[in-house]
C-alpha cells in the first residue's frame, strides 16, 4: 500500500509539472503584453521598460519559466535593488491590480471555497448514495420512480436558477434566513452556518441528481453478480447484503466522480454559486481577474485549482485500496 501511495504521489507531481508548463506557455503566448496591462492606460515607454525589467519579462522564455518554477520552491524577488519586492515560496507571482503576492490572495479566499465545496460535497454524497441505493433496492416501485424523477429534475435545472429561486423564497419572501454572504467560522460559527445553508442547498440539488443515478445504476449491476446471490443464499440479512457486499462493490465509480467534484469545488469551480450568493471565493476571484486582465492571478488560480483536483484524485486512489481489496492486490 505504501509503494502504491508513493507511485500515485509521483504521478501526481508529474501531472502538476505538465499543468504548470502548459499554463505558463499559455500565459506567455497571450497576445496582450503583461507589462502594458500592469502599467495602466497612461503609460510612457520608459515606464513600460522599467516594468518589463522588474517583472522579468525582458528575459527569454526559458529563463522566465525557470525563475517562475524556482520561485515555487524558494521564492523570488521582483524589481531592482532600490525597489525590490520579495515573493515567498511558493511564489505564484505578484498581482497587477493589488501589488500583493497571488498566493496570499488565494489563501485569503480559500476558506470560503473550502467551507462551500466540502460542506456541499458531504451532503450530496450522503443523500445521493442513500437515494440511489433505495431506488435500486425498490426497483420499479414508487420509491424508485420518485428518486429517478428527482434526479431528472436536478439534471434539468441550472445552478443560477436554483440559487435565485432559493434566495427569493427563503430570504425575500419568507425571511427565514439572512441575506447571503460568507462569515468566517472563527468569527461567528452561527453566521457561518446560516450563510452557507442556501449555497449548500443549491449545489446539493444540482449534484444530487448525478449521484442518485450513478449509485442506482452501479447497485443494479452489483445486484446481478453471483456473489450477491450467494450472500442471500447464505441467509444474510437484507441490510448486510446491500450495505456490506453491494454498496462496497458499487462505490468505486462513485468515489471517482466524487474526488473530481470535491477537488474542483474546493479549487473554485463553484463560481456561479459564489456570484449568486455574494461569496468572495477563488472562483469569483478568477472571474474578476479575467475581467481585469490580471494575468498572474489567472495563472495562480489555474494552478491552485489543478492542484486540488490532482490531490483529490490521489486521496480517492488511496481510498480505493481501503474499500476494494482487489486494488491492494493489484
């Protein structure tokens, strides 16, 4: 198991290296001049030259990439001796808009994404697996039809529609919940929970459909296996057959999708939900940086999100080995 984990970590590091190279190449190949964007509208040629030199944009592509890559591990300095700005490791660059390290901006918005993504993921995994298992066990009956109907409804609606509808009902009309917004849990745990109820509910409604359908189809495939008939013939209880033998075997594809969803949500893919509910997360930061042409922040958010997706998949691979003995034997 340890060797398996080491192999997965090395593969993850290689994937992140490739993503870093591709992202930097795209960043470098953009037609717009990063120095001109950082200089502003009233920019003189001499000032433009100074900015290019301070950002290292007057060097070759390989030199720029090496300094960027080295800065991820040891940090780097920007500017001349008189106006030197140090960016600590891992350095993702300096924002054109705020003149602050990109990583500090990302870490400031990260708790909102972690609370939103992880909280919603726990709910839609538990509810989706539960409904999907119930639908498979009650195949063809009212519970199965109701679960499939809810899944189809969830697939049909869009996040912005669900979010605005929940805001109208629970905030404007019924006034059950306060206005949206993110409050750090260290500041006020009660306000933190109340502010995330509607964003969680929005993501759960949309993602619940996928996990219900996926669990139902996986469970139905497992129910047709010979070992399931053997378990029933041995006189095991229905609950033990379904949960211990059926769900454990059917959970593998669910974990695959769950790992990618959690990684992307924590990495900032819930940008529409953040925009609807006024949450300042990494997704909203990425959209703002695109609108402001803040290229270092765009680069940083891309690498940040990719890192969480890759790490989430590594965790899923480890869980595979714990859930399915066939993975450990392989």
